[in-house]
């Protein structure tokens, strides 16, 4: 079995999130829950975000991360999870660089 596809502890977003929470930080996690067409990251990809806007991981290979971080900071403040959708038909998608014809759905929730 080739284990090179697995992230080590220093790069795994879930382990990073656990460490941040142990340090007393408020943390949200964004997870790719659906993809259509040409999506840069597969279902199950994670991005973790703290209340200061620090983040680790990826949900789109850089295309929509800034928008997801902004939404995640709101989720941390409100405690209310959100479902985000980005795609070529969405004007926001063009602004954030997801213009390759793909669409992604990302669920953002506060941890803890």
C-alpha cells in the first residue's frame, strides 16, 4: 500500500485544528461535500480556520479559499454553520478564480 497519499501530522488540517483548539483558539472547519465538473479538490478535502483568519489545508487549490476564510470567521462568531456553493455560473466564482467550469459545495462549521 502506497502511504505517500496520506498527509503527515504536520500537514493534516484535522490535527492542526485539534492543536489550535488545545491552545484555546476558536476554530471552524470547511469541508468539500459535493463537486460537479472540473473541481480542483475532491469531496472530503478540509480547510481549518481560526478566529484570527489563520488557515491550513485547502478546499479548492486556492480558488475560493479567501471567500471561505471570510465566511468561516463569521461562522466562528455566530456559531451557525453555513453551506457555501461556488461555480462557474456564480458571479463570485469568477471573482475568486473558479472559472474552469467546475462547481463545489463547502460546508463550514464551528468546532468545539
